[in-house]
């Protein structure tokens, strides 16, 4: 079934159809929401670690605008990216579904034939049919073939890169040969190999233009920055400004960009009716050493399902709606973003499959507690489960960094260099996942492992039908 046939019933005002479920909140409540068609700004960084903001404990990074965002909103300390790598993480954020269902369980590049399934419905599509202007300014990374690009998936504007900024001819690893990296303006390639040191500035300018041009109607601005993913690049106005090295300069420029976005919202009288979310797509790429970020002491990094690979910063701001100055330890994931915003804006559409995430508006506003279990899935393999304070890790091999790189050169990274057996961690007392308590709580470990194995069957079935539309 193609996308049109899935959504065509929306015009008739139908709330459900055979074989589908609507996106109503689980408690059936929509009348307690005072927000009316808010603007939505989602700011997503690339490979920024949990410890890469001042308000998350960084001793050397300067992030005054991000810290202000947190002071004016709520900062979450138990938020998980949808996956431990770029493509599946972005798929989860934009669909509310595990990437294995969406068609992109692993990272895609210029040679990939697959992309986000045409039958999937993104957050942009939900909002577009509800008369929102929708823009993607930054990195897409959900498919390079024409049918997978953003304008085919609900975005009315696209300015940015189709995949990561290291997928270009100047990649430092000798076994990575990429063609010229295209910069898109909507469907048109306007430039190849755009200078990395200008991208944050250019994306910021384009995002500001979009806000100014669409201030009269509700809009979604999805701004997935290309930094601090290697190769690092920073404009002249921030080069050397931090005094702490290039990575710190890059974070400082991203922080400046966030400040410019917030100034633009305020100048247009939009900041009171705009929900702003800031997060990262996964943990830091540790094999790049001083050009990678910090996990803030969490275990491992990008490419692993330990918390260093998926626990990331998450800040939400909306004056008078989201509690200001609050730090919440409620655990959430990027899978919750689309279900929450679809319900908040009453942008429901008939669809074939349910969300994996939940409507977390009650948690964001501080009125509810609790979250459904969250599975950590890496390229089709269910490696862990978080349920309440417990995290059960299934036996698996994982990526390790043997020797960190330096100044933009990658170090030695071994794809399956680490091994772990069945393990259980109390994430309240042991967020670093250093003390396995499976022997002390065997029933909990076995019950959670049984759930992992059941969910693995579900993922196996999804992987069998990966390319079927």
C-alpha cells in the first residue's frame, strides 16, 4: 500500500480504519492541554555526548544559551536517543517507531539503495496535513535516492546535507572513498563539498529566514546540525575562542546558534507559543579522541547500547507550560517525540502501525510519572532493555576503542572487541553500568531477558520484510 492510500481517509475526518490505531493518548485525555497549535523547534546535534554541556556537568565547555534554555525549561537526565547511530536514531525521532520497522536499521550513505519507507509517516507529514509549514535545515540521513529525500516525506523546505559530513572525498581513513558531498536547496544540488567551517552559520541563517517567513502560521523547524560530527569545523568568529580546543569551539558555535534561534523567536513574538526541544542523535564518537565528545562518565560511546552510546542531553522549553528550572530524572526516549507532538497539535492521521514511543506530554509538563519499557536495538539486534530503574543487558559483543585518535584522525576501533554476558544494572545507583547485580536479582534478570528475546522475534520479522512496502 502506498502512502497516499494510507492517508487519504484523513480528508473524510475518520479517526481510525481497519488494521490501524489512532494516536490518542493512552489515558484518552486531550482536553487538559492549554496549548493551541504551537510552533515546534527541534534542535538536534550530531554525536554530542551526555557530558557536552555546562548544565550537564562539563567542566570546560561554554554553553550559556543552552544553559539558559534549561533554566527556562526542563532538563532531563534519563533521556535516550532512538538508537546508537545516526540514521536509525533520526528515523526513530521522526516516526516514533524503531528504525527496523521504518526501513533503515543501519547507517546509510551515497551507495545505499534503501531509505525510510514510503509508507512511513513522519512528524513533518502529520503536521503538514494540519496546515503547518515544515522545514528541515541541516542533515537528513534517511536515504539518498530521490524518493527518500525530505520533500517526499512531509517537509515543505529542505536546506542541508543528505548524509553525514564525513562522507566526502576528504575522509581521513584510507578505506573510505566517497564522492563529492552535495548541499541541497530543496530538490536542487547547489554546491558540492561545502566548507565544514561555514555550515553552522549557514544553517542558522537559513533557519532564521524560515522563522521570519512563516511567523504568521504554525511551523515545524527541524534543525539537525552537522556538528560536532567529524570533521569538525568552526567559523572564524569562534576559532580558538573557547581556549579549550576545536571541539569546544564547535560546541560554543552551536550554543551561539541556539541563542540566535531563540532571539528570532522572541523578536517575532513567537517564543511564548513555541515548544523548543534540544537533544543529540547519539553519544560521542570516542575513537576520534579530542575531536570526539564526552559521555560524562557513562559507559562506552556511539555505536554501543550502553548508556554512553544512547543517553544524551534533552532540554524542553515552553513558557508557562513546561516547568522552568526543573531537572527531571524521568526516563524518556526520542521515540516519544513524534507521538507527543502529534497528539499535542491534534494532527492525528489514519496509519497502518502503532507508535513504539508514547505520548509523554504529562511527563514533559511534570504532571505524570512513569514510562513504558524501552528496548535498545542496534542494527536489528535487541541488546538491552530499560524498565524503571533496571537495565538488563543481553549477551552480545560490542564496539571498543583500543587507541583514541587525535586532531581529526581516527584511532583504533574494534567493532566487536568487547563481550558481555547477561547483566543487570540498577540505573539509579549505578548509572555507569559498572556493577552487575544479575546474581543478586536473578528473577528480574531472567524476566527482562525473556522480554528481550520476545522483542527480538518481532525485530527479526521486521528485518525479513525490510524492503517490502
